[in-house]
């Protein structure tokens, strides 16, 4: 997967999530949630970019364990980041109901599917081999 193909797919994925969020915010129950929803959206776009660039670097590494380590590390980090983001929102804003979790999970699920797809493609890449030195005759 190239950087340009990743960016095109990220725009499509982010656009799809944006449409879903826009439709969701048209319902009265969710009309007060756009600031939180769009914050989650931006957070997961930035996170997807970080996952891609670190994953690409690890996929090109000659040590195949680097890619596994990056993948597992980002899975753990995303869960902790998500819990922290929701926790901070609840503590600072004190939402009147738990409906804020719906747009959060829409973001989380869609971007996780997107990240899984491109990480699978990155995992299939062949690592770059160091250039061989010409043998002396």
C-alpha cells in the first residue's frame, strides 16, 4: 500500500463516517453531541495516520517482529486512548445521558475496520533488504 492510496482511502473512510455522523446529528436525541462526535472523528483520523506511518516503517523492516510489535502496541494504545478520551469527556462535560457513546462507537468501529484493512495490506509487504555489496573476485 502506498502513501497516496492510503490517503485516498482515509479520505473515503473519513467521509463515510462524516456522513453517518451528520445524519445521526439530525435526530433530536443526538443534536447536542456534534462537538464530541467531531472531536472523536479528528482523533481517529490522526490515530489512523500514525498507525499507517509506523506500520509502513515496521513492514519495511527486515525484522518481521517489528510489524507484530507495532500492531499489538497500537491496539493497546488505541484502547487506552479511547478509554481516556471518554473518561475525560465524562468528567469535564458531565453529559446528561449516555447517548454520547453511540457516535463514539461509530467512530471507533469504522476507523478500526479501516485500520485493520490497511494493516493487513501492510503486513503482506515484503521487507526492504539491505543492498548487497559486490563480492570481491
